[in-house]
């Protein structure tokens, strides 16, 4: 596995950073060419659209959702373009989990990168950074892409959305820009990364994919287990393993804290079922309006039931083997840090 160190600046003003993603501009854009990826085309599109800045996805982490919207659901082939005046098409919405720890994770990441204070703006449910004051210089920036927070990233791939899967570091390094690092060299630096600091303080959940080397994954697991053992951050209130009884969606957005991956799955599934009902109403020419309470747990695995790898068991299982679901109950049967997702 080849890892590359890329120097540059993080940008937050005018954007909506969170605990596992933010914008980055490389000092030398040609350094991105070193990263081997199947998602080069979409990355290049995003890089050009961002005028040299691109959104990163922090490796190994899953922060609480602060603005999640499920992807649009395409209509059945026989319903394309068809509508009915009394049937209201479901809106994707902008969903968040209970706010406290999502905001704390963002604050901790920005502080690590050198931000002393942040002013946020909001409108129509969306939030963005209006200005930041930098610790070292005490200068306040309020214009997009002028807040150059010096740092670097270590990258070995990009996700399907064209986001470099990154270990993020604030400050400078004597290592040359574009250096090729071994897995062992990356492992030696992980404890100084923003990724590790977030997971080791319980601000985020572990979120591992097959592309993450076991040696690097174990570093994060060590930090995560210590935070969980001490009930730090999210682990003081998390309900994923304890299980929850749900009868309305607002319990997920305002009350219970669960593994963000499962939160997204529930919201996405709800949106799919609401769209199914909408198209059935259009076909039958009946009135329809999506309920804000339905969560459709009993059909949770109807859309997809992917394989995952369990680290302790050294085995592949379907998701339904580790997620217990009934009409109103939801529970994860294995530790989030024991799961490796295949895609």
C-alpha cells in the first residue's frame, strides 16, 4: 500500500466542516497525481469545481451527522415523469443526530488545526463557518479560502465521492512534500493525527473499511477502546449496543445517540419506503403525504443486506447477523470497532 504526504492548507470559512470531513488545498496540486485510485475522474471534477480545494474524508472515523440528506430515489421505470396533484413527493430533508457531540467533534478538529474561535452562520437549517480566528497569529478570517490553516495529509486512496481518504495533521513537517511513506512510517505518526485525537477522546465512532491496513486500524482501535472504557464523549450516552425502542423519527434526531452508519441507513431506508408509497399513490391517483414519524424498521433489510467482516471472529457475515431489528426495536450485537465494511 502506497501512502503519500501532501502539504497544504485547510479551509473552513464558507464551508460546513464536521468531525470527519473538511476542505484542503494542496500547495502543489500535482501531488494528487501520485495517489492511485479508481475515482480519479470525480476527484478531478471536484478539484476543478473547488478551484484547487477538495473535501477530505478522514480515515477510520464516523462523526455524528450534522447535516445528512439521503440521495434522491429514482422513480420506477413506468412512473418516470408522472405526478398526481394530491400526492406530495417526499423531500430528502436535512437530518442531524443529537447536536452536542457532533459540534464538539468539529470544534476539537478545528482547534487541533489551529483555530482559536469560530463564528457560525445558519439559514434554512444549513450551517456554515462565517469566520475563524487563528491561534498563532490571532488574525480573524471571514472570506472563503483565505483562512489558510497550515497542515498536511497522508493519503493512499479516494472514496467513490472523490474525497481523499486522509490522515490529517496540523502544522509543519520536515518530511518532503509528496514523500512516499510505508505503512510502518504512517503507523508511527498516527497518534499525532487529528484522526487519532478525535477517536481517543470519544468524539467520533470507529468506521473501518477493507482499504485500511490492519496495522493502522489497530492504532485507532487502541485509542477507541480506551475512550469507550472510560465512557468518554459519545460513549457516555451511546445506545447502539444497549438497543433502543423507536416509534418516531425524532427519537433518532433529538434523543438517542447511535452509530452514525446505522443512523444513515435508517433515514435512507425511511426515504426509500416513503418514495415507494408516493409512486403507488401517483399510480392509483390517490392523495399522499409522507409521515414524519414512520421509520419502517420491520423492512430494514429489504433494500440491501451487505457483507461485513468481523475482526475478532475473523469471519464475513451479513449485516442482519449483527443488527437485531423488529417493528420498534433496534440493536447492534457487536462492537462498532469490531466491524470492517467492504464498501
